[in-house]
């Protein structure tokens, strides 16, 4: 489905949150593929990619994070207003960051990838936790910076047990149940 065709359907946003290395990006990729098979072209807003543009030399301060995640929410709102479904792939370690997006985007789901910290540390594909343990990264959510898990996410995915494909199917089911997606594939 093209962007012009998407404008005919109400757009939604899904914010996939969890600790670094919890499985958010794998779930996002699986969800994008699953939606594509249904004829829905969604935009993935991946925090690392956007950060390179919006804050090329990040310091990861609370102030910077507030501005950054506010910008992400606003970009998502603008896209959904144009009929483009959005998948946020972002830790957004404070509930307030995700709650802002929920307030700005009427058709919104929050998905929590609940993965034990020990599993995230063992995965660590980007070396974030290793840097924190060596003292070269000072504000890693789950270690030096607090991570506030959602209080009532629409969906909880167990990142150490559920496959990304199972998670994507659960999200699509919830989107259908809420009327954000048609029940039948395009």
C-alpha cells in the first residue's frame, strides 16, 4: 500500500520499548515484515538512526533525552497524521517520553519487551554494556540510568522466550482487535 493509499486508513503507532539489547530491533523488523505481508507499509523510527541525525554528538543527558524523545514523538505524530503507520524502536527509558507519544497519537500501542538485564548484557551486540562496565559509557539504561518499565503496556513480549515473529503476530492481533487494522489482509 502506498503512502497515498495509507491516508485513507487511520494510522497507528506502536512504541516498542525495553532495555538496550532486549530484542526491540528484531521485533520491529519482524513487525514491519508482518505488516508488509498484509499490504501495510509502516515507517520504522529507530532511535539510533534518528539520534545520528538529531543529536550527532550525543551526551545522553536527561535534558537531551527529553528533547530527543519529544522530537521522535512529534515525527511519529506527523507521519500518522499523514496516514503512515509508525513503529517506534526506542528504549525511551522514562515513562514520560512514551506517555508524550501516547498523548499526541490517538491510535497508539505500547509494547514492552521484557528481557532480564543479565540476558541483555550477554547479548550486547553494540557493546553498550561492555562500555558501561569499562566506564566509557556513563548513562546506560538499566545500569547507571534508570529504566522505567511501562505500568500498563498493551502487550508484554518476553524477550528471552518469545520469538520476534510470535511477538509481531501478537501485535497485529491487538491492532486488529482495536480496529487499527482491518481483520483481513489487503
